[in-house]
C-alpha cells in the first residue's frame, strides 16, 4: 500500500467526509480568520479527487476538485506551514482558476492537520483576495489552531469507535436476550408512583403473543389483560411488597391460554437509585411444566400411599396372626406361605401398575421415558 493509499484509508477511519458542520471546528475557523485578519478561513480535508470543507467562513462552496486545491501541496510536509504571499507570483498557483477568477485568491496560509500516524488529512487555512505578509505570531497561532483541530478530530474518532463497539455489543446482547426463554425486562418505579418498562426483550411476545413488545414500553399495565382475573390483586400486592421492602420480587400467576390457563412466574431483583427510583432487573418465565411436575409428584405420593395400603395391611395382619400362634405346624406353615405368596403377587401387580401410571405422567410432563419406581 502506498503512502497516499494509507493516508486515504486513515481519512476514511475518521468518518468526517460529508458530515454536518460542528460548532467546535466552526469556532476554530472563525478564530483563525480573526487572528490572521482574513475574510476567508477553512478547515479542509483532501479526499482522492476532491477537497472538502468541514468548516468554512467567507465562502459558499462546500468542495473543490483536488487538482486546484492549495491545500494538497501541504500533504507531504506535515510539520510546515504553507504560505503563499502572492499567488500571481507563484508558478504553482498563478493559473489556478480560483486565482484568476472568483474568489481571486492572492494570499494563502495553511497549517497541516497531522494524524498521530504522520498523515495529513487536510489543513486549517486562511485566504485573502490581496497579497500580504504573514507574521510569525500569526503563523504560530495557526499551528496551535491546527493542533486543536486535530485534538478534536482524534477525540471524535475515538468516540465514534466506542459508539460502534457499544452498538455491536448492544446488537449481540439483543440477539442473546431475544433468544432466552421467556422475557427479560428492566422496570422502573419513580417516587411519584410512575411505572415504566425501560427495556423488555423480544422473547416476551412468545409468552404473550397478543401484546406487542412496543406496547409494554408504552403501557406497563398491558400485561394485566392476560393475567387471570383472580390473580391480578396478588400480582399487584407482590410488586408493592418488593417495592416497599426492596426484597426479591417473585410471584407465580396464571395467564389465559387456549387450553385453559398456563402458569407463569415473574422474578426481579430491585435496586434503589439516588433519586429514590427503584429499578427491577428480572424476567417472566413459563413454569407450567414445573407446576405440573409438582402436582404430579403430589399425586404420586398419594397413589403410593393408597395402592400399597392393601398389601401392607395384609402383611401386618399376617404378622399379627403368626405372633398369636403358640405352635406352628406344617399345615399352618403352608397356609401362611400361601398368604405371603398372594401378598407378594399383589405387590408385583401394584408395582407394575405404578410404573405404567407414572411413566405416562412423566412422558406428558417432560417428554422423557424410562422412569421406574
């Protein structure tokens, strides 16, 4: 890559071409005009085929071709000011259309805008329609203004780079949050009582298809439309308790569904800010499978107690009967053995029934098989 290609690449990195005027640079151009007592002052950048004006005073033009630019002659001397006291006496410029025609440039002085890498982006320059001398104080001032202009452009470049990084990070974070099951949110409550979702992930629409994510941001009460009427009051009370005590906001509630209702959960950790605002960072989740699992486990315990009651009762009765026998003869032994075998068969049948029942419940809840009691 040639030096000029490197310079042009760095110019692009500053993202300054064809951007709106910026007050800081306009003011530097104005100072240059006042200090040097010239009617025209510019902050220019030199592109591949044009000279573009980032800041300007005294001209209506926004750009010129690079071929007729005075500033292009400063590109290869980053440490020197280019001064042309009388353009008509300088062979480089005497035939320039901006010398022979409007605005009839006779005097030019430009200080290079040098990057940390030693490339010149353009200049801060002053121009006049009459020849003149340029004092050492004016020269020094123009150099200082060029340095200030570059300080601003370098800071601006870093801010743009940080902005790009933040935008990239935000995009990655959005993709992550949008694909997390449930909906992630940031909710604020002002001391005045005003509640607002500052952020809510796209995943919220998978939980509540009838509510657009944008509506949550505009109307924090939108969710009440889908909460079961009998659960709205307890939902509000749980939020109020978290606000008052700054404790974890956790609540399980029902929402309307085509097959009746589903169980959802909200969980958020509150944080109180200096102005009294409370912020919750949390999520909404569908916990229907978890609730069904808990109910199934309760039913399992009940079934075990109920199904095993008969064979256990029989065994206890047999034990009591045996304990009362003072002498067990061969006939009684065969009779008791038959009882035990009958109980054992009942236990085998009941265990098989339990496994079949529980396997069906397991598959319904989790979709997994091979669950044995």
